[in-house]
C-alpha cells in the first residue's frame, strides 16, 4: 500500500491568481491530495438556483494540472442563510429547547425532511458535474458529523421522526400496534409513564428529573440512525455518477452516532487528528499528564483512533486533517514540539493509513479559525509544519510500502454501549469510552499492537486475547462466540449488565456461558475513596460485588473477589487504575503466550508485517531496546521474517 500526503485547501478564500502558485508549492512539497469544497455552498449557490460553478471548475483544473488529486467535499455542513430563510425550522435544537442559530456551521437537524431534500439536490448537482472529472479522485460527505454536539436535536422534526422510528421498532407485536410492547420493554408502569399511542411519546428532554433510561437510549439510537440515513442519501447520489471512493471525516471521541454503520456505506474512513487540542479538550487526562505532553499530545489517543477508524474503514483509512501547529478551539493552544508533526504522520502510517492530509494549507487571516495554524502563514511564508511535511515526503520515497498484519490482541468497541453509559453512568465522570481507552492504554504500555473490532464481530480467528469491557448489552450469540473462540477473554465491568431495552436481565449479569459469576450488587466510588487490591493497584469509579464458584484471581485488601475466571474467560468486577490493569492484562498475556515489555514512559511501538516503529512522545531523548530515541523521535526497525 502506497503512503501519501495531502492538505486541505479553500480556493474560495484566496484570489484566483495565486491558486497556480499554491498548487505548484503543494506538489513541490511532496503532497498528492487536496481536499476542497466542503464549506462552499454559498459560493456554489449564492442565491436559490443561481449556480456559480466557474470558480470551482477553475480550481479543480488548476490543482489537477499541477499533478494533484482532488478530494471533493459535499457542502452540506454549512447551509447558506438563504436556505435557512426558506426552511426556518431546519435548525437543530439543543436539550434546553433552544434553536442553535445561524452564524457558524453544522446548524441543521438531521431529521428535517426539507433540508434533506435540499442536500440531495446540491449533492446531485455536484456529482453530475464532477463525477467523471479526471482530477476528482475521491469524495467526502459533509464534514465531521456530530461535531459541536449536533447529533442529538430536540426539534419538532425529530419528535415526529422518533415516533415513526419507534412505531417501526415495535411493529408486528399484535398488541395495540406495538405500544403495549413498548410500554413493557421500557417499564413504563413505573411512575405511571404508560402511553396509549406512539403519538403520545415526546423527546426525552426537559423532564422534571431524569427521563426513563430506556426512552433516552432509544432516542440516541434513533438519532444515530438519522446520521446513517443522511450520509447514505449522499453516497447513493454520488455513486450514481462517480466511481471514485467516498469517505467521511470523523472526529476524536465523538461517540454519539455509530461510526461503523456510517462506514458500512463508504469505501474509506478518515478522521481529523488534533493531538494538542484533544489533550486539553477530550482525553480526560490528569493535570500532570496534560503538562507533560502539552506540546506532544497523549501517547495513546491518536493511536486509539487510528485503530478504531481502520476498523470503521474495513482496512482503508486516512487522516484527513492533521494538526500542523497551534489550533484555535481548545482551552489552551500550544505549539507542537519540533518533530511532532513528523511523528504524528509516521504514527498514522505505522497503523495503516493510506494518506495523511494537513489542515490547512494557509492560515486564514479572518473568521473563526484565524488563530488556527496552517502549513503556510497568512502571508504565504512557510510555517514549521511544511518543513516537517517535506521531510516526511522525502522519507516516504525511500520507505517500503506498509505490509498490514493482524495483531494478536483485539479490543471490542461498541457505540451503543457508549450511549448506555451516557444515559446511566451511575457515577460522575464515568464513561464507556474512558473504560475502553484505559484498557487500550494498558495494552500499549505493555508494548502491544491492537486491533479494534466492531460489536458485530463473531469470528475471532487469529487472536490470542480479546477484551470486551463495559459492553452494556452483549447479545447471546456474541457471548457464545467469545466463549468458544479459544482466546483468552476479558469482560467486565458492566459487560452484559442490561438487555436490549436497558433493563437489568435475569439471570443477573453477566450470564456468560461456562462462567459461574454473578454481579450481585454495584456501587460507584468517590475519586478520593479508591479500593485497594492485594496484588497492587486500586479500583476507582465503578465496583461490583461478585458471587459464584469461578476461580478468584484478584481480591481487594478486604478479601472481596474482584476478578474471577473459568478456563480462558476472566470477569473483572471493577474499574482498575493503571497498576491494576497492567497486572491483570499482563497476566492474561502470559496465559495467552503473548510477549510483553515494560516500555519507558512516553514510548510506544507499533508493528507491521515487516517493521517495528518506535515513537518517543517525550520532550527529551530516551534509550529503548532499539537504541537511542531523540525527543519527539521515530525509529523504524526491520522485523525478522
């Protein structure tokens, strides 16, 4: 697989007489791809039906003549003001009932039929005009679904759509058109919440206290399905006119729609990687970790998403936006340490990326992102990022092609479980993403490469260790597949804790084949009251009381069972800290015959079929097994065949 570089460009922001110079400099820097158009609706159609294609025709031709390949974005993330005037009720509505307003981006509700029709129209016009253009080599649908908390909309259109969706979900029951089946599944006898009709059901916001968790989870599933349908509508139109691959650029730690289901309709998954912004804004790291990695980013956060989106793309994935310098949107916006842009690029390639594209080509001197660095300064002089990009481009010419290889360790990720945790965290700050990420970090600290698997996986061939912590609803066939897969399996806490409609199942969880373990009671812990383990480390946040005849493999200092095992299946009844997870996962790796190593702080490795990559996230040099690693450095070592 060839590895390539690219950038994101906005020709509509700059005079046409500098486009050719920009294109030449891009090609000279070793770039292959240029993404354009994703925010340009008002320039394509400044007034209803008044289509202005000349500038876009020219921009695509200029880029193509320079030898660059265009990724053409659909402009549906930024509907123009005239479109809002035409459909004033198309705005998304927040959970307090407030419309989101015009003046930024992503100001639409996925459930609004009139807006969907307008999107079909503009995407159709775009696809017909450029579907056979030789310079348009890939497409992007919309931009960053879910960013800025825009998946869940509590609009009138969403209310009507949700009712229709529920009617479909509960149809065929033969009981009053399904409403009694819904009442039973949701437990609506509680607090006299029974409904006589689907038309009685409102959205789960602005209730006096928390809404029924079954109701809230169902609405999140509906909202996710709306994103999937919205994306599919665009894909179907583009495919009718173009054979070029179609992508979408996801974001880090945006979990409120199912990326696997969106990805099933696409050829390529891409994501937007902003390591420094995410460290301050999304990782959830301690103040100490934030200080240590302020100019480098978290050593595992980017890697986690590389592995996640490799799974979403079924092997084909890119970084569509790579941070090139300070951004404008995090609580604090430092500069990357010298060498980090190169490190981030090579880390993506080590995880199988086909392309890394830097956002953006030139820093804009106006509007919301004027403080967001680019590859060029606003005066068109080189910014530090382009120097490192040129270095990466030169190295790519000498580098062998990536040879992907299946890891020996798999970690399951389930968006539905994240919604269930969000609906019922049971303790402040507890999240499914956080739990899974902690397990991923433990695997990486032990020097392991990891494959992330979707929740519909049933074939675990080739894996020696499979982890599925926190998957709140685990279907019986998945339980059986894990029990029979022959690998070491780690589940819990909260694995199989709810049925499909968010009720506690009986028999009590986890009800896992061949494993005599029952969760008899749960509690959540104050951050300042962790529970110590005999073997070292502590339980924080979430704690379960376990019963059963399975072997006890971890105990609290008070003697309570904390992890229990039968054969290859281990159930962990608490949220372990780093020391606890290191010990537990290290033991499982030893049982599975997987070699581990204790890496220096801030050093990580990633294996391909032929190479081992070493990455130093530290601001100072480190000596590792492969030799000296410079600060923000990368080493590539050939593996024995």
